[in-house]
C-alpha cells in the first residue's frame, strides 16, 4: 500500500533513518533540552493545526508538496506558540523525557529530509565534482533555518558515507564492488590515497581507510603534481590494451582546489604513463600504444605531440616506463629500448644475456617476455622483470652489465607448495630516494637494496596477485594493491603491516547468484575468490577456492566458473594436484560449497580439451564440453552418484561455444564452434532437433539463453540474434544490431517479455521479445557486462563484468521508464 503516494517500505525506511539520526545525536539533543521545558500539550496543539490543512494530491512520484506544507505548518505553529520566546519558555511545566514515546514526532523530524532528498543527492554530487579531495567534508555555510540545516547535513552525511550510492546510473539502486584496480598513489601530503579503477578514481583517507570521494570515469593511469595542485587522469580503453577503439576515454587534467578541469586546446588520447615536472608546470604523457609522447602546459592547456622515431608496431604485451628525460619500452616484449622523452628520438637498446623460458608449456607461453619496468627517480637505473620471475637492475647509460637481483625460478617446489600463488614480478617500484626496489610477485612484496643487490625483506598478507605498489613521499610507507580487492599498508622500517587497509575492489566478475533465495548475493571473480555480499547489513565474506592455487594466472583468466541455480555450489575447472603430478597437468572439475569455500566433489578427465560448463536447474547434474581431434562431446556428470555419460555431437574436432538447460532440466540446447544449434535429450542422449539448417548461422555464437517458461530460445551472435519458440508463442525471428554495437551475453526477463543483451564496451540493451524493437539501453558499466541475472523474486536485475563492479537495478523502475 501507499500513503500520500509513498510506499510503506519507503516510509519505514525514512522512519528508520530518522530514528538512527536521533540516536546518533542523542547527547546533543539531551544537552539542548536540559535548557527548556516543553508543554505536554505541544504535540496535541501541533497536530490540531496540521489537521486544518488538506494536503494536495502529489503530481509526481515524489510527494514533495504535501510534506512541504506539513513542514511549513509546523513552523507557523511553533511561531504561534512562541517557541524561542524566553517569556514563553518560563511557562513550560516539566522536562522532556527522552525515553518517552515519540509517537509521530519522528515523522515531523523526517519531513524536511524527505522533501530535500533529491536536492541533497545533487549537492553531494556537486561536492565531489567541485573538490575531489577535501572540500566534500568541510562544513557548509550556516543557514538561517537551523532545523533545516541539521536535517540537510544529516542527509548529506548519510548519503556521502554510503559509497554504494555514489555516482549511480539512472534506475540503479546499489553498486557492489569499487572496480578493478588500475593504479594507486599517495597524495603529495600523504594523507590520502588515490585508487584508479575501471569505474573511476577513488580517494581514501589513509589513516581510517574511509572513502572520501569518487570521480567517475575509467582511470587506467593517473598522477598527482608534486605541488598537489593537479590530478591527471589518463582515461583508458576497455576493449584494447593499446587504445584507439570507439570506447576509449581520453586524458583529463583536474585542478584539485577548484575541482575544475583544465581546458585543453586539443583532445588527447588515453595515457599509459605520466610524469610531472618538479615545478608542476609541465605534464608528460605516453599514449596506450606507446608510440606517441605529449607534453601539456598545465597553466595554459597547450599541448605538444610527438611520435617516437623508429618505434616498432605496438603490441598488447608491450611494457612501458617513463621518467623526466627518458622512455623505456620492452618492444616485442623482449628488447629494452630507450627514447628521449622530450624529442621522441631513440637513444639506445639495452641488451643482456640471451635466455630461454623454462617450463614454457606449463606457463602456456613460449616466450620469456618482459612484464614489468620501472625507472629510478633520477632516471639512471631501470629495473625489469621477466615472465620467468627474474629481476634485473640496468644502468641506463648502457656502460655496465645488468645486476641480477632474482634468478629464474620455475621449480616444482615453488609452484606447488603451501597453497601459494605463483606469479612473475608484475610490478616494480623504486623508493623516493632510489635506495630500495620493491617488487610485487604473486602474493609477496620483496624489497631489494639497490646498492648491494641484497634482498632486504619480504612481505606477505594478500591472498591474490599483487599488481600495484606506491611509496609515500617520505618513503616510510609502502602500499600494495592486489587482485583480491584489497590495498594494504606496510611500515618499511619495521616490516610490519599497518592496521588500516582498503577493501571491496573486485576484479573481473565471472558469475553471480543469490544464495538460497536470501538477501546474500554470491559472486566469483576470475581468480576464484568467492565474495558473499549481505545486502541488508553490507557485510562481506570472502573465500579463495583451491582451483585458483592450481592454475597459473593465464589459466585462471580463461577457466569457467559457474554457480548452481540456488547459489549454494560453485563449479570450476581445476588441475590435478598430487605428489605424482606436482605441475598439475591433468585437468579436473571441482565443486565447492559457496558458504565455506570447501571442496565438495571432483571429477578427473584426461587427454581432452575442455569448454563450456553448466549446472542443471536442480543443481544435481553438471554438463560440460570436451573435445579432441576426433570428436566433440557433452559430458553429463551426476554429482550425487558420480555417474557420467557422454553425448557425442561431432566426429571431429568441434567444441561447445554455449549451452543452456531447459527449465525442467530434461533438455539441453548447445551451440558449437561450427555454428550448429542443437537440442538434446539429457537423460537418453538423443538428438531431438537441429535449428537453422535451412539458414545456417554464419557468425560465431556468443551465448544461448532459454526463457523462464521454456517457450523461447535465443541464440546470440555479436551482430545478430535468432529466436525460435513454440508455434503459438509470438516472438521475433531475427534482429541485427548497428555498426558500432556488439552483443556478448543475454537473459530473458522473469515474465518472458523482454530480452536483455550485454554490449561489448558497456551497456545493456532491452528488446521487445515480440517485435525485437529496442526499448531502452541501461548505461552504467565502463566495460562489458559479462553477467546478467535476476533476483529470485524478479525485482532486481544484477549486472556485472569486466569493470569489476556489480550493479543492482530496480527492475520495476526500469520497466516503468520504458512504458512511459
């Protein structure tokens, strides 16, 4: 039901917020009330005056006018009663009891907050835009109406504290996860930590770990000017490691004190590296392709662009480093070359001993490429890390042989002991004085003395791969960021972990599901970390599955991870981990308990390649694809009896691209690498029918989804959708997309009337099932939404994906917006 156009849930929520504010400010209220006495007839008199005014019918879904009239009436009544008049105060009879029943007093207090809810959200957004770092938390100017000021401040404080509400797209009601981390850096004064992510630039209080603000927009590289005046955001490209796609967002320069963008005379591409001059007047950036250098005058916004001479074609695996006078690039990922950062002229090539990669087959790559670079502060030395985990320190003059800080290490003992992640030197960083080199490798941070080459110490606290490091300007503190979504601080002198830390930066989300129809949403990222989000308490619990320790980083990024329909189990591809097979070459399927991360069951398969995997609707059966050069099969595994049987769909090398169970679990629709779409009886292994034989599919199948009532099947390709269904079920036959739109995943709405499609690069399209017409597009993800699903009650759409954020959309609002 509703009251004055407001739902009961909304009223309850407002009452609860008002009660929380009263409890929070109880001490202040008690102190203030000790100075007065309030007549016991005050409430009766106020309500008598309010009853004389008939509220008008609200003209929108926000009943602003009735509440405004109520608040105004209350103010008039208080003036009539002489509230604030010292002569009248003497007539009050007995002190107000804070323990007394408040009746409707909470509603009266909450009224101005409700009336100003929308405007205060705008104020919070404006505060972030006007000052990214500090001014958001400064008190606003005193207003004439003290009651309104307190209410507005309370509303602002509540809104600002709940970061899940910051910069939400229209129709979304919450954001879980703060985006994949793309960089971290201390502010020049050391009080804030900036975290660049796929969804924006977050600012944190270093001491408390509290979120300060969010500057929206992809941020894959950024830098503070030395004087703290500017913040450069390099933007990024969600679909290309070397930039240049239609989804690329360009470079931006912000003046911190004013919160204003510096006007650039010419637009500049996304940057991979930044460097500010000591006087902060010049900013130098290297584009993501690593072939163009540009310098910007921070006072005038005038830029100068130069191409690097004799630069080989850019490659996604190329690694860059930038200092005040030089650029280092690992060209072809093997050769280290240096350029002049001002002129773009090639200076030299650094050469070392030729080496081959050990255990190349295990790593999955056949080259020993450079994966990290870092200049010393004065530019005289360059540190490099390779895939074989070796680390070298180079003299950039080229006069001396490089110093080997860490040798190749791909031994079996390192790979498979103590459940530790094994990773190369993914990030290197010099301390501000250049005396220490920090290295993030796997779960460890190592510190070397750059003068002696000796290992000083090793830190370990993360459960994921360490990807980014930053020193405080005084060199006393080191921050490390991991793909487990956490950022931790280390005391360099003591080697101890500092208590304050940052959490909830999720990497690429692979699957989501509500746990047992509850308020807990389970998600799993590419690395195998399960996160349970309690949507009522905002608490999270994390578990790392065994599979993540068995796979290398490259295996983990491609391994399928899928929840059972009730969210209680997770299935994943893993590898045998036994004394007879320490490198884990034999593949296997693992099933985990989502609530605990504990392994429930395993199934080994040998000498076969693996493809798609799905749970049956009852969660008891798992189907997955296997193939070799002579066949393509569906393997059906009953996890309760451990029985398996194969359904062969091809007599040559052909694999599954997509599959989906019917709602009753008796049938399975598959899409193959040869662009076949077939319907199989899961119990008997019989082919029931093949679709589109008269008009074969010509493009790669991206996804297959079945409507909740089982009447429709949608086959999704990047540029086209085909749909089949029951004869009496109206539906479109085929829909094509525009030139700049590419589809990835699909799901039907709970009522079978809308087909939702995730768009490569970001966005979710809604199409009418009958006509195929585009109804609307939901914008909010900065990269492709990889996962689309609905809550068990059908009221919430969950979208997640490559940007590391999970958006919860109010489905009723989405549909109402379409109808209007």
